[in-house]
């Protein structure tokens, strides 16, 4: 395997001051279907969200409003392309249960619901190129999960990409089929987005829960990095 770096373009920090992304790198994992105990934690997180939040006022919540404003700044209508955390919460507040996918995916959803933060994972054991959160040129390729249609992002849209392959469109909108976290995934990187008013300390708190749950249900070895304006590049695989 070749070394892989992970970077955030300075344009992202310039346009969205104070943004940070926490990254958990987890290797030698044993991912599988969620145990009844983990599914119960997912249902508890859903119930907690329903107790704390009201659907009619969700868009006004500072943690949702900041993402909606960021989408507008990208030229994206948030009512048409909802930020992932808003879409998840709306589904839960409508009374729906999130499907249990596998342990790693469910852990991300649990922490997302508890903290109202986007938390998403990507398999790194299949990556071959450096990855970056950056503005799109418009020439990159994207195939959404659940689709076989090739798309191209809008020029200037913030994307998460491996080389010219888009992993997530519109920053935190929809993930590609490439690098999906599957039962056979043994190494992943887990992103925890901190868009103000969320602070770096709140990202670190969410990190502690992510790492604790991964250790408890998937084992493995983990480390944590913060990508920020002062630290825009990390190495997630050095060999």
C-alpha cells in the first residue's frame, strides 16, 4: 500500500472561519452487523433527539442553521439538498427508525444524533490516492450510494475526494458508493465536522465517544487528528 495524506484546502477555512474536522483513524477492526446492544444505543439516541428537539424549529437550531447557511454560501439550496445531519434528524423527528447498517455506520449515527454533528466514515483499506476536502473543478466523478449514474459536481462546490473521485458531494450531503464502510472494512477514517458555533473541544468530546464505541464493538487500534487552518494536512496511512 502507498502512503496517503489527508488535507483541507485553505479556501475552505477562508470561506468558513473557525471550521475544524476531527479525524479518527482506526485500523485492524472487526466490523460486522450491529449487536442488539449497539442497536439499542441507536434507538436510545433517536429517542433522546425526539425529547430535545422539535421538527418545526429544527432549522433554527444553531447547529443546523450554520450548515444551512454554509450550503447557501456554496450556492446550494438547503431545502433541496439538505445537510446530512439535518436530513437524519428530520427522519428521526418524523418518528422513523434509522436502519441498522453495520457497527461502524451505526456508531457514527449514534454520535451524530447525540451531538448534532456530521459524523461519517470512509474505508481507507481500499484507497490508493491522497484525499482532500476542497472546492471542485467540476470535472471530478461521483456515483452516489444506491445509484449507478455518473455525476459531476458543480465548479466551486466543496467536495471530499480521493484524487478525482468524489467521496462526498456538497461537503456533507451525500456519500459515494466508493469507500463505503462495509462489514469487511478493516481500516477506516471517521470524520467529525465542527462548523461554528461548534467548538474544537466539542469535536474532541464527540471523538471520545466515537473511539470508545469503536473500541467496545469493533476493537482495533486508533488515533486522532484535528484538521484546521493551522494544521491543514495529516498522514492517515504512511505505508
